[in-house]
C-alpha cells in the first residue's frame, strides 16, 4: 500500500512574521511626507513583529489516483499548503516528498501578456506551466478547440472579453499532462456550461490515467463532483482526512457548532419544490442569545460566490420594518431570487451594535445556499446578478 | 524504503545557496526562448516603426549628446568622428544599463507570475540578458555598417586586428557586470522599494563617470586621475571596445585593467548567484 503514496507531507509548518502597524497611516499626501521623514529617523529601529503560523505541523499522505478536496474557512491554510506544494514558497519546518511531476494551477492565465496574440500566449502560458514547445505543438489544436475562441486566435488578448480570456487560459491548463495536478479555486471561471466542461475534463483526466488531483474550493458541489477524498483545515491545522463526504459533513457540523455557541442560522427556501428557484423566496432566520446582544442591534448578511466575489450584502437597517420592534432576538430576511446564477453561494452573518461600529461577531461560511434557474427557459438563464427584492423584519421567537 | 532516491522531488525548508539546479533550467529552455521573444516582440507592438526603434533610440541619444559634447571632446579622440565614437559608447552602455536595471527589477516585475507558478527563477534574469544581447547585436550591426561607411569615405582608418576576437569576451563581461549589480540591487528592492527610484539616477550618474562619451584621462596627462577612472570595472571594457573598432587614441587596450575587470565581474557574479538563490526562496513572503 505504501508504495502507492505519491505525496507524503511530514510535520509541515509555515511561519510568517507580520509587521505590527502601530499607528494609523496618514491618508493625505502631506501626511505621508511627514511619515516618510519620520521613517528615515526610525530606519535602524527594529519594528515590532507578530508571529503567525499559517500551517502548523501538518502531516498526511496521498495515494496515486486520489482526487483530494481541500476545505476550510478563509485563512485556514489551504492556499499556503498549495503554495508550498507548488514550490512557490518554502516551508519553515517539515518536508514534502513527491513522486511524479507536478503542475499547479493557482490562477488561470498566469503570465498572459495583453499585447501578444492568443496563439503567442498559448505558447507563453503553456511554457510557464511547464510544457515544452513540442508538447504545446502537439496539443495546440486541441487547446484552441477547447477554448472556443478559434476565431480570435491571432488577436491580442487585451482585446478579448474576460470570458474569452479565462476560457483560453483554462484550455491551456486543461491540456497539461502532469501526474499530480494542483488546482486552487480555478473552476470559478466562465459560464456554467464552460464550468461543467472543465469539471468533465478534470474527471476525465483523473479517471482515464489515474492522475492525482488536489483541489481547493469553497463549493461543495464541485468538490463532490470531482473528489473522493478530503482534507479539512482550520487555523493552519489539519482537522480531518478521509472520504470526501465524511469530511464535508464533519466540516459542516463544526461550522454549525461554532455558530450554535453564539447565533443560530436557519436557511430554508419558501417554494413548494424546496429549491430556491427564480421568483421564489428564501428565508434566512438569524437568532442570537438574548443576554449577549442587546435590543437595537443590527444583523447583516453577505453572500459570496465560492471564489470569493461578494454578490449581495443585506443589512437589517436597510429595511424600515426592522427598527419598529423594540425587543427582539432574531431577524428574518426574505430574499427573492431574481435570477442568481446557478452556483453555490456561501453566506456570512455579522452582528453589530450600530452601522458604524465593528462587528461584534462574524460567522463566515455559516450556510451554503444554492439558487437555481430551473423554472426559466434556457434562453432566459443568465449569470448577471440583479439587485433582489427582499424584506426584513424583527421577530420574537 | 523511504530513501531519498525514491522521490522525484523533496520540498525542504533550506536548500544550499550554491544549488543552482542548472539541469532544471535546461529543461525549461523553451520558456527562456519565449520570455526573450515576449520581451523583444512586446516592446514594439503597436508601433509603426517596429524594431527600427532598437536602432533609432541610441541614434537619437547620440545626436543629442553630439550637440552637447561634440565641441568639448572631439579633439581628444584622435580624429575619429565624434558621432561614431558616441554611438559606440552609447550602444555598449545601454546594453549594460539594460541588464542592470531590468534584473534589478526582476522580482517585483514578475511577482505576479512568481507567486502563482513555479519555474526556475533563474530563467527571468537569463531572459533579460539574452534579450539585451539581441538588442545589442542589432545595434552592433548598425554600428559596423556606419563604421564601414566612415572607412569608405576615409574619415576612419582600417585598424581592425586580431584583437577583434576579444569582442565576445567584452560582451559577456558587460552582461555579467550588469546582471550581478542588478541582482544585488534586486535583493534589496524586494524589501525597500525606495531603491527603484534611485536606480535610474544612479545609472545615469554612473554613465558620466564611465568613458562613454569621452575617453579615459590618459595616464600621461594625469596618472592619478587615470588610475581612479580605471577602477570603474566598466572603464577598461569600454576603452577596449573602442580601441578595437575605432583605433588607438579613442581607447586603450590595457591587459592588466582588463584582467581586473574580468576578476571583478566574476567575483560579483559569484556573489550575485548566492544572493539570488537566497532571495529566490524568501522573496514571495516579503514582496
């Protein structure tokens, strides 16, 4: 069994020293002048540093053909792990042993040069990713075909739409031929159809040739469709390794438990089908301990796509119904789906005293909601996010 | 069973500073070629004159310097047309300066790529030097054409001898010096961006103390001044270059000083390699 191991990570740690910025930086040009003069005086002084362990004593093994999903909240250490695995930054302690050649895709289109044509960029980007010219020559037609931008292949890529740009970039990456492929949230590109094409391509790569894949994502649906094994990180520590479904369940339970200590979140679609389809409402009920949070406090929601783009933020004080209640310990948001793209959204909840005070508590990733566009005819489905129709009122449970 | 040889790649905290991994650089040679191509082609995309600019730029500089300095220096170069003399100096200097400034900026300019993909980092300074050599060669060919013209009209004598074989060495030395100084600066710019503002000024200043627009003060005139000027490692290289093509009086071929510059270049190169290897590992965390 052990000779099937392709990646062996032992006691891996990564340490950063963060600069403590003691005082507020000035935001005027004149103020910056003064700061600059002061800096000259303090140039020999040691600045105060803060220790930060992005990864702490992480050990695991990955076998050939495993498709590993890496999950965890923001700042849990997932990306740091991938960066060390891809040799972008060295570890502080520990070691990694790898068999077979590694290709990592932490971003699509790395090194694209706007002035060069699509054709030239295929060669440039392909070489940056570690392919030789001969390899690219052989795969050139397949790349162009996959990218769907054949008509513009001799146009400088700065004239591309952002969709075409990522399609071309992903097409190149999809044609790398490594034993181990490392992917960081890169699937969040292009339209839904292209995303599906990418997932199919990755599945195809791994099943046909026993390729090992490491995949970071916040989208459980795409992790489930690709991975068979999961690693779950929190605050730089490896919390769980195992079959993907158990790991995801454990992660979700952990998140719920953290939430339960402070606030309760209950998300349910109000449609008859149980889906948050276009035109139907979603109810998000946030309740909190009476003792800790006083009446009159505000509850905010934020929705992000799994690649971290904030698409919607709702603040309770936006709604006139909210403030008319005196004593309350919960807020219920009703959000209408006015045409959200069919992809998972993760939800953060924050509670604070007033609009201009910092949040008393923020729960990241406390729920995943999945809008759908099933009831719309194909030609009406869209990726555009429209400001939704929503209400919010204070209630008492 | 877990012997080192079993694994293709071992990622460890510390790697020896002398470990250049040239084998890996060779494996990425296609990338080197494409970087060079990108650097050269992208410069004249969306220009009308295209690669002509590679020649036109030093030519315009030469014309400007001719207006300013022609009267003060043209008597001291033994009848050689000052225009030709300046062009020769500027082409060499631009080549050196480009190696220096571009490598000094290599980590910051490429941080978006370096932060996302691994390839031997040595590729990018190598690409800078290679594209600078190519641009220099274009200017050099133009210089030879001008030289032949001046020989035909009789303004310059035919003085080319066996010493022309020194030219490849001089070209390599200039690149090594530019690269080494550049890399040393680059290791500091990742932390202190202030230096980026000083480089352009520093290179300009360096040009005026080097024998680019004028020859070095002859030893016979002022031995002390001559000695100080020759301490500049670029001095004997520029002097030799002009001596080889434009003949005696425009420059001198001094073996001891050339040896000094060669030693200087190799020593700084050696230091630069160590610095580069050290910075390469850690700069992603500081940049």
